[in-house]
C-alpha cells in the first residue's frame, strides 16, 4: 500500500511562446530500495509540451519535471518480489508498477499544475488511467 510521495525537485522551462498542441508524459523508475516490508521507489515524471500538428513537425515548447520517491508498505512476500524483479529486470511487477504509475499521474498532475500555470502551460494531467499488460518478449506496455 502506497503511504506517501516525497517530492524532492520540480523544474519547469519554456523555450518558446508558440502555442502548445500536444503533451507527452513519461515516468521513469530511477531506483528501488527494499527494507523488509518498506519499499522506496525513486521516480522522475516528465511532461513535454510541443507545438506542431503532426509528429513530423513537432517542436518542444517546454518541459516540466518532477522527481521524488514513492514510499510503500507491502507484505513481505510482495516486497521480496518487488526487490527481485528490480534487481533482475530493472522494472517493477506489473500490478505494483500500475499502482505507482497511476498515483504518480494524479499526484504529479496536481502538484505540477501551479508550476505549469506560472509559465503559461496547461495543467500536466494525463487523461486516462494506466493499465499495464505483459507484452511479447516479456516487456510491459501501457494501454
């Protein structure tokens, strides 16, 4: 169960005053520490704002980055699974990853809104809830 989110860094930059036509979101898991039932996932959330009407003419207008840690209390078996999956694949088990991604989409969208507005961006709010699936070649995909 996720118990808190600690934000350690927020950065925003705007390179041009061109109209924003698109946003791209990315969440990186930067590291995982497991101590008994306590799980600490370091993350970086990025929203890239673009102009242009198609991918071929897209140009970055600016970027919002939020970094921190997701703190969770898990059953010992689940914590051990998280640790072993991270150590062997540098990823998280699908169910846990889905929970972390969805809470980060909500939290970073909410926390990033004031920062985004202060430099003339729209709120960094992903529209849909992430649902992860095991894909071919044992890689996960977001739908």
